[in-house]
């Protein structure tokens, strides 16, 4: 077997590499980005105060708001002429968040994506179908250059035109699919409509990310196909896809490429750094980025740090349970869409196509789960499934919800990240 792209480090050696890279990254941020100089000064720290990795806790956090305030290029640590590429995420309101990459950053990203695809079971010579969106979103181009770097044949389909996706999968016979899990379900439905058995396709590996998906969703995808489904994580502010990747050999959470990103998990309310194993908000510090170093970036993603299995000493992060922004507070109970998804997929008559609708008809919040039934399910069974879902959510999550079981295809399909929450409460407040 050829040598792995995942470098090997002893635990001490990795920490030494992290510390020296962190020092130079913080120095570059402090010296070249006015925002960081002001934030470090306000916190009373300079990069020289970083003597051990634990000292990072003394440094200030960086948030999406900081990036927005420095729109468009204020967070860059290099002259604009050295920035080779820009990506941006639109966000729901206001200015987009802009990120930049030097030539070396793009090279690192391609290498980390090649590493991720390899960890997912990919190898040179594979055909890779990329259904992540191309453009300002980092998914498409990130996957693309990584697959090319690994020596794969890339099919840059991007998202949308689902019939054509099916045709290209059938005709080109890719081994690997890369896209959001929710969009892959739409492709599976299209296959079903065309009478194509997904088990008869060439696909063996699915590298799914850009949105939360549950273990139950993995079971759903793997049972309908011959695919091994693995998770990929990343965010544009920190690089894009390829910050962490689940190994196909273990399928037990995502190894963080710690030679390039230093993870912490903090209590989202007290900001205190939590010990490994405890759930909180993931905070990432870039160690090698030139164009836009990030110091303690608050991802808003909730997870836990776990010891490495397939690639120690790199630690793993557990599957993201949700974003703190996606937490629905319903009559005092905190609920994440992933908790709802888990219960939906435990009921045979229901599909993973669902939407959580929040309303406030009187003084109290109401949560309605709109979920499609499976094609072969009759009305009586569908109604029973709805009642079962209501009672299971009541018992496991602790909140009373209304389930509305819909016909197949009643809900809009997304081509990228699925929309799981429709908050209509503000409509009445205005
Ligand atoms: O979604 C980058 C990406 C592209 C990752 C393709 C994986 C595959 P953004 O658009 O900046 O970047 O959105 C980042 O998406 O903070 C998470 O909330 C969510 N997210 C990304 N991957 C996962 C995942 C890309 N595997 C935001 N599980 C992140 C759960 C994920 N959430």
C-alpha cells in the first residue's frame, strides 16, 4: 500500500509543532491585522505570552461579528495582492462573511482535502462526483481541488438538476459521492422515481457534510445503498471542508487535522474551556493560515473532543449535534433539529424529509413537525406514525409537539444545506 497522507506524530511532537505554529500565527495576526492588535491589547496579552498551549485560553475569542465588522478585507494579514482566492458565505442577514487564501493556503487546503478523501477510503484513480455547490461556497471547490490532488477523476457537477445528477452517476460510474446528506436523499428519491435501484450503482463511498446529520441518517443512507457514509466537517472562516474527517475504517466521529487547526471546546455560556469529553461549543485556532489567521474562532457548533482512534494523536470530534443558533427554545425546553431527526428515523413509515415550524398562536410557542411519509404508506398508518412521533418526542426530548404527516414530495428539497427550522414567531410580533 502506498504511504498515507496523514502524517504521523508522537503526542509530544504534535504538541511542540502546534505550539510553534500557534506562536507564529498569533504573531502574524497581532502584527498585521488591526482587529487582533486591538483585541489582544484589550485582553492584555501579546503573542509572547503564549508559552504553552494552555496559555491560549488567555487570548480573546473571534466571532462572525468580528469578520462582518471588518468587511470585506479587514481581517487579512497579507497585502490583498497576495490573496489568490476569495470565498464568502451569505448568512441569513446582512453582509456576507468574506475569507481569503494565499497560494500556500490553497495548497494546504487541497492537501488536507486529499487527506480527508483518503481517510474516507478514496484513492488515486477513483471517480469522484462532487455535488457540493461551486462558487462562493467552499464546498464545491474545496472538494474539487482535494480530489484532484489525490489523483482522482473529478466530475464537478455542483448542486441542482437532480435528474442529471442521476444520469451522470449511472453513466460515469463514480465510486465516491460528495455532497450534503439532505441533497443525496433527494438524489435517492429521483433514482426511486426512475426505477433505479441505488444498490445497483457504482457508488461505494459518500462523504457527507456541510450540515448536521444523525447516526440514524447514516443507517438510512447505508441501508438504501452500498455506500459507506462518512462525515466531513469544516467552515469557511477556518478554511472550508477538510478541518476534520471521519475515517471509513472506524466511522466513529471526525479526526481533526490538528497539525493545522487547534481545537478547544468551551462552555457557550461561561466561555470556560471544558475538558475533553464534555459537550460544548467548538472553538478553532488556525495554525498555518497566511491570508486570514483566526484566533479562537467561535464556531457555534456543539460537539465533544475525543481521543484519536484511526489517526492518533489527532483527536476526534463527535458528530455535531447542532449549532447553538439552531437551538429552538420551546416553552423552556431546548430542542435541536437533530433530536427530532433521530426520532423520525426510528419510525418506519416516516422519511428524513422534515421541517420544524415554530409558531406562537397565543402566548405560548408551538412546535410543529412537518414530515413526509414513505411512498408505500397508507393514511391510517401515516396518522398512527404521527401520533407515535408526538409521543416519542414527548418522552425523549420532553416537549409537546404536533406532528403533521405529509405526502411524499410535499416539502421543498434543498440542493445544498437543508433548511430544518421555519421560525414564524416573529411574524406576529411585528
Ligand atoms: O459548510 C464547509 C463544508 C463544505 C463542510 C462541505 C463540509 C462539506 P460554511 O458554509 O461556512 O462551510 O458552513 C459551516 O456548516 O459551522 C456547521 O454549522 C455546518 N457544518 C459543516 N459541516 C458539518 C458537519 C461549510 N459535518 C457550518 N456536521 C459549520 C454538522 C456541519 N454541521
